[in-house]
C-alpha cells in the first residue's frame, strides 16, 4: 500500500493584504514546522519522495520539518485567493473579508470561480487539473510521498477523492489548520482519503496557542 501525506504550511503572515507579503512564515509558523518534523521523525518511517510547492512558505515549512532540499513542484502552489477575492468584489460587489469573515466568503468565491464568473491567475478547471495531476503521479503502490503545500490544494485533492461540489469543497477548506497532516492511502482501486486535518504534534496543553487556521 502506498501513502501520500499532505502537509499544509505553517502559519504565514496573516495580516497581509496581498500574496507577496503573505508568503512567509511567522515565528510561530517556523515553530509549527519544527514540531511537526520532530513528530514525523519519531513516529513515521522514511519517505521515498518529498515534494514542496515553490512558494516561500512551502519551502520554509519543508526546511523546518527537516527537508531543506525537496523536489519543487509549482503545481502544489496555492490558488491566488487575493486576486479571486478582488474579482468577486468587482463582479458581485462582495467586499474583501477580514480574518474572521472567511466562513461566508470562501463558498461564494469557490462557486463563482467554478461557474467561471470570476478568474484569478487561472481558471478553476486549470487549478483542478494541475493539482490532480500531482496526485495521480504521487499515487504509486508501495511508495510513501510527503507533499508540503497549501489549504486550497489539499481541499481540491479532497474534492477529487470524494467528488465534492464547490460548496462542500469550501466547507473542507475552512477548518484546515496550519501544519496539519492529511493522509491519502493508495490501494489497488486507487487513492482514498484516510485522515483529515490532524495536528498530533500540537496536541498537548502547552501548545494550545499554536493551533491556528491563519
């Protein structure tokens, strides 16, 4: 049986107003990655391949886990949510949300993007194609792969595995935590979701403050 472990990056610059300034880990994000690295070394066997998106927050998370030289695959990069949010405002008049207002905003963005009413740097279909392409290549019997990526990519993979519509995909995106672990098992019938949004490396009283969504 093969396995793909998807890891969302550590906490980034959550006060940012654009993608460039968001794309770096906070001090806590670096610590989350180091704690996850300790956990994986203690509890997991070796990986046959480690893949990271090309974004700075991905590479910093991979390095914190203990993989300073992963295979870089830009297909694991996040959707450009800032651009999509501005497009939704321009087309439908929906204001850009504050940090605590995403629960209502994300479903609107995903549905409008899926209907091709808005577009960021790519279409919904092209985002789905590149993400599922990585999944198809990583899903090999007997091979263990670690992928360091972003919440939107993880949500898209789960949409593909569970055949979710854009609204339910949005509901998957919302709770994904920083440095969380998501497992996909590779069985003869194909890849299946085995676990979602685990943070065992943060599951102790003195790390409650480190459980973050943004």
